[in-house]
């Protein structure tokens, strides 16, 4: 971390320790501001407080274009950093061409109003389908041509991430799901990070909101959107609702000690992990700017960490490596994930 509190990912490129996640801004998630004007106002407040890094994707309907309009409204558009993704459709992986990869890169550049994408995090749904090497090599060529600054992966397991590194793809980051309920990165990925200098950019650090005051002492929710369903399944993998309640009680006691919201303790635990550079927190219905500032200022002490370690000793780590559960079409996790979204984009 630099003196200004920013995180250096590469020479000449730094990011905020809390990244503004924009997944919730897609129309079918309904977790963001009610209007574009409100979203732009929230973006502006975040940037004013120093949280200048945004996470989006080519498949988040309308989000790249929204961030592009925000960039154009700024006196200096380059004050913000934009991390996007390239996620080809699972159904047509076998048909992916170099031209398709080029088209997605050019489309993201146009939407965002950028001459060079700051970070492109790419995904591949099925390792048994050929084409990943072609896509990675084409992205590397785009980087060498000046269209992309940095490359990363998203929702890769450790073996496939290692494969990319060993093939000479200069990965800087891996975006992974990581929280007090989902510690799968600790099985293998953190070791690879130490070996290869990769940095983790975790999402899901609050488990869709389950690691928050709202659910402390509450029964399991009934009706759930896709996001809550996704993380409710993770709660079961980690040991169930009662163990989650035990975790919330521990976090609540630590939060009261520091006079902060419960969710900040959960987020800070992830941010403090040595392989983590920054965490992604979703842009909600109101600005997180002041909450993010409190998170940046929060310091957990040895007693706090010991209480959390004791609680974690009673929990399970979800099965498999990173994203293995979500790739298993015979299990419940894969059923809630949309894998073919390129054709819906505008």
C-alpha cells in the first residue's frame, strides 16, 4: 500500500483498497440505485472520497456504457480505474475465434470511452473445450498492441490459473470468491499467489449481505433472488444456518468493540489477508463512500483475529477448489448461474 492508501498493482498503476462492484447494476439484479442519475451521483461521491476503482464486465448489461458516461462527465476521466471482464458464452466456446475476442475488446473500449482498458479479467467455462489458449494469446496480443494495460483471470481454479502463467500469460490478478464463509482460496490459490506474485481481488466478501446486521438472529430467508440463493448455498456448504449465526455473533461482538457495523469486520478480515490487494463491494442503493472510509481505517487486533480463528475452526471450507462447485452441472450451484449472456448485451 502506498502512503496515500492506494494499492500498487503494477508500475505506474494503483487502485483503491475497496473496488466499486457494479454487478448489481444490471437490470435483472435490482440491487443498485433506482435511476441512472442516482447511480452517477453515487459514483461521484465514491470518487470524491478516493474510491476510484470500478469493477464491471462485458456481460453486465448496460454497465460498461454507464461507467463510460460517468468517465466522460469527469474533468479528468483517467482519475478512475475500470476493471472489466471478457466472458464468452458457454454454449459457443468451441466456436470462439480471434475475431470474436477482438470484437469484445473493441466493444468494451468504445463503451467505456477508453483508448486502453486498465484490467481485463477473462473467464473460461469449461476446460474440456478447446479455445482458452487462443483467447489468452489474443488478449496478450491486444495488450502488446496497447489496447489493454493488465491481464487477470476471474473464477479460474488454481490449476487453470497456473496453466495460464506457465504458458507465459502475464497475469497480475485473480478475481475470486472469498469470505469468512467461503475460504476455498486458502486451499491452493494463495500458495500459487505467493509463488507467482499474483494478487487476489475478492468478491462476495459479505456473502451477498448475509454477513451483515440484517441476518443476525434472523431465520433463513424465504424468497431469494439469484444472488442470495448463490450465497445461501455457500452457507450450507460451510456448515449451515446455525453456524452462520454463530459467526455473526462473533463478528457483532467485535463490531461493538470498535463501534463499526458488523459487515466491516467481515470485510476487513478478507482485506487483511496477505494475498489480497483489494476487495470488491457492490454499489448499492446508497453511497458506501463513508462506510468504505471507515473500513479503510478499521484495525483488527490480535484478540479479534483469535476470536475469528476459533469460530472458523468449527466451520467447513466448501468442497473443491475455486469455482469447482459452480462448474458442476449435477449440483445446485451451477443451476443459478447464467452462462450465455453475450447475445443480450447492448
